[in-house]
C-alpha cells in the first residue's frame, strides 16, 4: 500500500503540535513546586553563611520553576525522612541528590535521570584503605541515613564485619571523620570533594580507592522524586528538565559546581 507523504507529514506535524500544546497546558497548571531537600550536602544543597539555600540542585530547581512559571518553595527535611514526608504531602517533589533505585521506585515515582555522580570512600591520607570487605573489616565507616551509600554499606560491608555508622546529616559524618571517631566515610565523590576535602576540616584526608559501582544498590542516575500517581507534576518536571538540558542551562549550572561532566542526556 502506498503512503501519501504529504498527508503523513501533515499528520506528524499536527501530532507534534498537539503534544507541544498539551505540554504547555500541563505546565501552565503547575502554579507552585514544593521541593523537599536535606540542606547539608554541598555542593548539591547547603546553606550560605547568611542561611540562604545554595548548590547545584537548588540552582537547577529554581531554573525548573522559572521554566514552568511556577513559584519555588523549599522545605527542609532529614534525608532519611524525605520519602515519608513526600508521601505525607509535606512537599510535592524531592530535589536532594536522590539516586533512582529499584527499592525507592517501589515507594515513589521519579522523573527521568538528570545527572550521575560516582560514589567513593574517603579516609586519612596514607591509610591504605580500599572500598572492600578485606580492607574495611574491623573499621568504622560513616554514612548518611537513608542514602544509597548507607544501603550499600549495610548490605555489602556490615554483614562481613565492617562497622557502618549512620548519621542524620552529612556534616555529622565529616565531624566524626575529622575527629578520628570514624576511619572512613562513604558518599558521592563531588559531595566529598566540595563539602569536605577542599575545606580546612578535610586537610590530611583523600579519596581511598576507586569509585564503587553497583547498579542494583547504587543506582545509575539522580532524579526528582514524586508521589505515585502524580503524573501531571512528573510530566511537567520532565518537560522542563528536557528543555533545560537542550538549551545548555543545566550544563552551565553544573560547570559552576563540578569538575567533571555529570549531566545525563
């Protein structure tokens, strides 16, 4: 059967236009975006000396709100309580360097992945520690509660004789690492670099071993968390993020905070 090219092209154009109009209408319905975050995880989200929120996730979130012509509201919460707080409608999306994992997807939905950061151990320079059971057995490793690093450390290390200590904020992890109460801490590499190693508190510390890779437990990208069934918000956020990737906005923001390319296409 022959296809009428003009009719086919016209139909395709009409379909694309309809999709764009529907997307615009969807975005127009979003008047306010309430982001939940844990604000002690530089360079993703932290507070300035004057108490203002700052960081990569904050800047991207503000750009998303601008794209949607919606008001941005930021709600602080402990990281391990972000998913319960989202489900309790304390806010309507999680924007706090939360990696998409199969376990989390059982409780909430996610937007498309935005970026990906390696996960690494940090310890005293010259410690010789490696992110392996053999190296860490009998040692104490600090992790942030509710993170993929905590999940990984408890599943892969704690069951084999490694002391895994969970903390409510990342700053508490760094404080105990600096004081010697911990032998190492496990978090993503950019948080470690910008939030600890590049600061006076992190003098004498360094990355210990290579990045840890485990797609099942550590996931493969960071996205925004939304409540199950909140399709309108999820679709609007996805459209805004897609446009901000396409026009280079997120890459420009990332260049302010990161030393490597992190934005996923």
